[in-house]
C-alpha cells in the first residue's frame, strides 16, 4: 500500500525531479574546487608531515576525478578520507557538500557546507570562496528559510564577477519546492545580465517542461542545442517529447541516441534507455531494444540502494525498472 500511494505521488514528478539532479550536477561542476586549477582553501596544515599533505592532496584529486566521472559515492569516500588526514582544507568540505547535494543527501550536504562556512568566517586570512554560501543558500531555500537564503546569496554575489551560474542554481532550488514563478524571476534577472547564456536557456526549458508547456520547452531545448550540440539535457528533452508527446519515433531517435552516447550506464533517472528501446521496438529492432532494457534491469537488480536516505530516488528508479520489465515482456511476446 505504501509503495502504491508513493508511486502515484511521484509518477508525475519522475522526469522533472530527476532532471533537477542534472542541473545541480552541472552547477556543482562549476563550483567544485580542484587543485589542478591552482585553487585551494587551506587554513594551516603545518601540523602535518610532508607525506600526509601529499596523501591528502592525492585523495582530494581522486575525489575530483571520480566526481567528473559521475562516481559521486566514490568521490565522497575520497573527500572524506582526505579530510580525515587534513581537516584544515576547506576545499574538501565544499566539494563534499556538492557531492552529497548531487545525490540528494541534503542533511549530509548541509553539515559539510556549514563546516566550510564557519571555518571561513573564523579565519580572516583565508581566501573567500562562495561555494559554501551558495550551497547553504540552496538548502535554505529547500527548507523554506528564505531570509537566510537571501542573506547567503548576497554574501556569495559579493565575491564573484560572473554570477550567471548562481541564478541558475538558486532558480533550481525554488523550482524544487514548486515556486516556479520565483524560479523564473531569477532566470530573467540572470538573462538580463548574461544574454544568451546557454545554461540559463537550459533551465528555462526545464521549467517550461515542468509546466507542461512542451512547445516552449522544446524551443528552448533546441536553442540550447544551438549553443551546445552535445547538451545531454537538450537531447534528452527533445527525445522524450518526441516519444511521449509527438509520438514521432523518427524525430525522437537521433536525440535519444545522442543522449545515450553521452551518459555512462543506464538512465535510471528519466528512462531515456526505455524511451530509445520503444523507438527500436517500433522499428522492429527487437535485439537493440532488448539490450537497452536488460541493461536497465541488470543495473537495478544488482544495485544496492538505501531507501531511507532518498525515497524519491528509490521510487523513480523502481518505476523505470518496472517500465523496462513491461517493454521486455512486449519484446518476448513479439519474438515468441
């Protein structure tokens, strides 16, 4: 009974919430602090040996590498291991906060950002970096602590010249609590300051998709492709609209094929693999269709997921899995 009720509640949000993870991950990729870029926020590691400093740095670099490969659980392990050796490097707390935020572990993310924030506040000689403020602003919006979120946003804006990604990021936070109007207001401000910014355009496509204005969503997604032909988001959106709204498999196919080339592993968030499997099935290509849904099924059946930490993600993935089972049954009935 619990699952059936939740299934109804989350079914309409399945695509929308999970696309939000991509937006968060996109923003966090800008905010992640990498030693390769020559940026660190280290208070005073003088109590560490030279070997410990090198090891902590190496672990942090491995965390960044895993982040870039979207191995967020592994990135968390490396950042935490680096902190254990060198607890003075604020960069790791910020990176850890965005790693947790991307997989929607909000409390853990908040704890990491708070540590970084207080460390920065208490050390006047530490380089100011707004990553902690923006992360905390995002979480405060989710918690509907709007005055505190605004305070943190203002703090962050003081330290950065190019703030286009900030408007994108905080817009996404308002969207996640169903305040689409406020979300769009931030995007409009951002677009006035940064015309033709592809990330702001991408976010507009996202919001219009949420509002079920598929015509405008598709227009913005195509504009996104104009600036970035490899946009994972735009290819996914146009492909899904092609299958689910236009029911035009030939239209959807190239976009879904592009999307599946850009990601590693099955799309358990939006069901992109399943949508492409339906396209192939429509064309009579049961072999390709079967391979795609089996990838989804195998991934789900061999993965461990902690339901209590993120029930929304659990139900999204379960629904994608169940859809894959239905497609496989249809394939088997045709083949028999």
